[in-house]
C-alpha cells in the first residue's frame, strides 16, 4: 500500500537542492561583477533545450534509468563504456563537492579542524542515506528544501545594509564575456543534473518531466538571482575579493543588537544542499557499477564509491588558489558528459525510434499482399 | 503407570477408551501431583450401571454452575435403560450449560480442565463432553495508572481476555468487527485474539500479522512485549513499530482508523499494528477536549521532543564553536559563569545528563515516601552545590533541567530520545553546529526508512493531501476530518454529511 | 596524528557495516570490486596522511585542456 515511487514535488525538491548545492561558490564571478544576474537568466534560457532533450529521452524509454537508455541506444559494449564514463564523472563531482564543503568550513569557520573529518561526516551520512534507498533521498529533499528560507531571511534582514546603487551600471561588461560566463553557469550547476536522470526511473510514470524541471529551474534561478543581488548590494561590485562572498555578505547583516553574525546558517545551507547533491552522485555511481557488474542491488557498491570519493577528495587540488582558478577548466572538462553525451544519446534514440517504426510499417504491408492475391 | 515421562508427553501419546475406570486412571496420571484436580463420580438413581465422572480444577470454576447446570440435571435424569447415544442425549437434552462440545482429543480435554471448564466422561463411551463453567477471579475495571486523562472514559483493560473483548465489543457493535482466536506459546498456550474491522483494516497488514504470529516458536508468552519483540519489523531498532495501550477507547479508535489489534490473555496491554511515528505524540485526551487547545498541546509535545534531543548539543555548539551567533551580553555571562570550571563543556554536559537520567530512573522506582528526599537531593545537592563548587556551570544546569523536563513530556519516545541526546551532543562536540545537523540528517534519514508492517511510519513525507495532515501537527475539528489516514486503510471516507459513512 | 585516527575510524565503520556483512553473505561478485578498492584506497590514504605528495588531478586536467585548446 505504500507507494515507493518518488512524487513530483519530491523530484522538484531534489533538483532544486541539487542545483543550489553550488550556491556558495557559484554566486558571483570576477569577470562580470555586478551583471552576474543577467548571466544567470541567460544560463536558465540556454538550459531549456536540454530539458526538452531529457524529456524526449524519458518519453522514448519510459521507466528506464540513464544507463539502461544508453545500453538500448548504443548497444551493450559502447553503452557500458559510456556508463563507466558517467561513473567516473559522478565520483569526480562528488569529491569536488566534498572538497568545497571541507574547504569552506576550514577557511571561514574552524581553521584548526582537519578537512578530513568534515569530509568524513558528509561521506558517511551520504552513504547512510543512499543505502536506505533512493526514495529516502527524495523524502529528505522534500523536507530539507525549506532551508532556503534562510536565504530569503538573510535577504530581507539585510535590506538596511544593501546599497542598490552597487548594481549600476547594468550591462557594464561586453556581451561575449556575459555569454562566456553564462555558458559556465549552464554547465556548472545546471548541466550536472544529467545524473538526476538515474533517479527518474523511480518516478511515477504519469508525471510530466518537463514541468518538474521547469518549476525547479524557475525557483532555482530566482534564488540564485536573489543571492547575486544580495552579495553585490552588500559588498559592492568586486565580490571576488573574498573566497566566499556569500559568507562575508551575511556576516555584515545584523538584526538589532541581539541577532548578528549568523553566517553559520549559510554553512548549514551549503551542508544540506551539498548532502543531497552528494547523495544523488553517490547513488548514480553505485547504480552504474551495479549495472556494469549486472548485480540487481546497488547497495553493494555504495561503500566502495564512498571510500573512492573521500580518497579522491584529498588528491584533487594542490592549494586553495588553484581551486578557484580551476572552475572554468572544470566547466570545459564537463562539456563532454553534460552536453555532448546527452545530445548524442538523444540523436541515437531518435534514429532508433524512426527505424523501428519504419520496420513495423513495412512488415504490415508485406503481410497484406499475399491475402489480396 | 508410566513413570519417568512428563505429563505433556503422556497427553500426546494416549487416547480415551470406553472404560470409565481406565479413563479416570489416565486423567489422574496426567494430573499427577496436581492437587487442584477435583473428581466427582455420579450414578443415575434408577440404573447404577450408568456411571459418569466429572473433572475440573478447583479455583478456576464457578462451583455454582457445576452444581446447578451439570450435577443436578444428571441426578434428575431417570432413564429406563442405557441409551446407545447417551453422550449426545446429555449434550442436547439434559445439561443446562451454555457451551457444550463433544471431543476425543486428549489435548483439548486437558486444556479444558486446566482453563476452568468441566469434562464429563460416561462409562461405555469414548467421547467426552466439555462444558463451560469458567469462573475465576480477576481484577475489576479501573483506569490504567500511566495513561490518565482529565476528561473522558476511564475504562482500562484487565488481565482477562473475555473482559477485554467485551469492552471492545460494547464500543464497536457492527458485525464487521471480527475477533479471531489463536493460541501462542508452547508451554503457556496463551489465548490471544486478533481484532479488526472488516472493510476498513488493510488486508495486507492482517495477512502479515497472522503469518508472523504463526512463526512464533517460544516457550511462554507472559506479556505482550514478548510477542512484539518477535514480530517487529526490525527487532534491533529502538523505534517502536508496534503500538500498545491499556485504554479501551484508545484501542477502539485505532481499530476504527484501520489498524489491527492483538489482545492477549493475562495482560492488560493490547497491541496495535501498524504504528506511525506521530502516534507517539497523540494522546486520546486531544479528542475529548476543544480542538484548538488540543492542537496547542500537540505542537507543544512535538517541540518538547525536538528540544529534548537538541538543547544540550545546540548549547555546546553555540557556546564553544560559534560564539559569534549569541548576543554579546549572553556570551559574557556564560563566560563569567564558566570561569573556574575545569572541565570542557562536553564533559560537563555528558556528566550532568547521566546524573539526570539516574535521578529519573531512581525516582520511578523508589517507594512514595522517599520522594521528598529525592527532590531535596536533586535540587540542593546536585544543582546548587555543584555549581557553587565550580564542578559544573550554571547555564548548563538550566539546559539539562529543561532538556530533562521536555523529555519527560512525551514518555513513550524515551527509547530513542535519550540515546539520541548523547549522540547529538557528542557529534556537536566534534564539529559544532555542522555535527548537530549531520546527526539530525542521519536521524531523519533513518526514520524515513522505517516501516511498520509495510506502512512507512512517517507517511506525511509522502502525502501532499491536505486531508492527511489534519491529525499530525494539530488536530482539526471532527467536522473536517473526512478521510482516514491514506496509508492505513483502503476505505477512506470516515464521515460524510450525507450520512453514508462506511 | 588526528588524521590517522580519522582514517582509522572511517575505515572501521565502513568495514563493520558493509564489508563484513557482505563477506558473511558471500556476495562474491560485489566483493571482487570492493576488496581491491578498500585495499588500494587504504594504502593511498595512509600515504597522503604521511605526507607523500601526489600530483593534483585538476592540475593534470588543466594542463591537458590548455594544451588541447591552446589557450593560456
């Protein structure tokens, strides 16, 4: 009697939490400064065709997750290779996320706590959530997305500290730069949701994927724009002076005398959103491994992926500077996974659909002719 | 005479014969060293060849029933000759008992004697008659001690199965209310009864309960907790997935919502399955008083649970790791209070919480006249003197006291509340507020995944229906509670103004 | 010293909750992957904590992209 499928609102919450997981790092850009909100809008517009691609893939292969679709389109061998690529991508993404979280806590809050322990917490809790089933990620997301209320609260609480003249002049940067940053914004938080397609096989079949993605996208864009405006208004246009501008902006906000310096709540925000994103990545990688090894239960691989993630996390970056310099290169390196592969899969799926409908119609015509004579 | 064998083994191997004397010897062997067995031999006045023998356990029977319903009619029976179907004649025409059963099953006969029935044997017949004469003493119906309410019915269950079933039957008079008997426990052979309302209860839950009960293979069932630990979904989990209550109105309400109840002889506690998480916070008093006040109480209970697990952890993380979040004057006073205290906050916190748990546990076990001594020891010695001796700091005493009191507000949830308090305290001692949030995330993830007989216990996580949320955080008025909780029952309509509620 | 403890606790927790039940239930296919991963990552982690410098992965990717697309 209990419906173990993910509902529409839960999927929206997962997507929303997934995208806002990078809110702390992706909230500003040093090249466009105060026009970042324009880039956010353009990224959202650029993402719309990708939503249509996802929707079409799900409609052609209902009830199947990403890896099964790849197998069906490209055949077993190439499909397995593509699955392996996605697994590596998921593990890399999860370790990047863990590193961001650990670095954040070490830099702004607790300088003497080793990064390893905060990372270990995130990995262990993520592994616990994933081993209990993908529905649990959805249920958690549906409850914890309310943490976004913190962001709205900081926006309204910081009104008296904001100077909206910092937003002027609008369109200060030239259009190619804006386009370039929009492309990065498209890939870095938005395009990573290709991993959410692995969860979609658990959704109830009658749900409309386009609507789910669209609603989550609209909500996400609004929140990102609010955060970008808040940061620029409070800190001024050169928000990239700081490692984490959101943190600095919120630390300036205070309500009367008794409630001030509540920037830890931003950290909590990052932690919750990041955990959901981490769980999705971990689930995707375990599912991919179980798909390759042909085991019915993905839970056997969760712990191994978790250990790989935490080991990789320590090997990823040399130092903090390189961490921030790498972001555009990271975007470029993700293009094959997020843009090229889904488009190739979609084209392959369309070709197969045309071919199979073509053979069906030719079979019926040959059946008719003997009867006529 | 077979010596060296247990009576239960003799019962399995032997059968009744047509000779009355042999049967008498057999039953007396089975009940060897059992002096409560009473035997009464009879003969009809007209024909001494027609012999009877009655067996019953003294103290379990209502002697008046035996005298008037069995012995008197038998002695007034004056046949001309010995009838070939004497046993059937007695069962149908002579005895005045309300329940008569003819049997040759030795097991049944022994059980009947043991449980308060009378067994009638006749010379020349292999069958025995089992006649209902139960009449033992049991406790009167009173309000259960630990489930008191201010306003409402005060009938609690007793240790007798029949009385408990009658309390339920009086409240639910529809013929759809089914009660199925079964026996549990190899040696105790305890009577139990599964109660449910046909058409409302979920058939999968009923089937699952029956199959789990059949798999029980235990020596004796003395209390309902034995059963609940064996048939639980996850026996190692601290969360209760099987509900229990001692109040008749509570069980009747739960039956009406689609749950299945298990009544066991010998204990006043009745089990209900499935058990949702929100039932910890529901009290039947909520339904007997004004719904707005009841909603306030319900929210207060949920808040109390959250406080009782979070407050020590939050105090520790804010005072140690994130001091900038507290207002300046508060931090100054906390720092001043902590001046001179040698231990770090986490050690103090653990120490005081353990002391509080000891006080609570000893308070619940000590005799009433020592209660004042305990409160003096708790308040003066531990609270006041420890602070003055700078062993612990004053703010921590306040935190621990509030935590303890909040924890006592929802007594059923102590099983997970107390360990969780310590775990969250430890986690927040590691990395501050982030540790606390990770702990809460893990706790939430755990609770979301627990199921009780196939129904997830935190069902509000699924339903977007407004109707399903009516009884969780607050209780809406009865006029608005139109449907039953979605996952408990396939039949959703609880009441409708058109009057066709089913 | 702290890092050794953290690595040790992490591995102990994961071994007790995952590896030992898997060995008890004899899931050989999964164990083919898990046990080598556990061993290799344990060695790598201990080496990192002891201070051995590994080349950062992102530097490698950055150099590869720079040489492929010829941008500074």
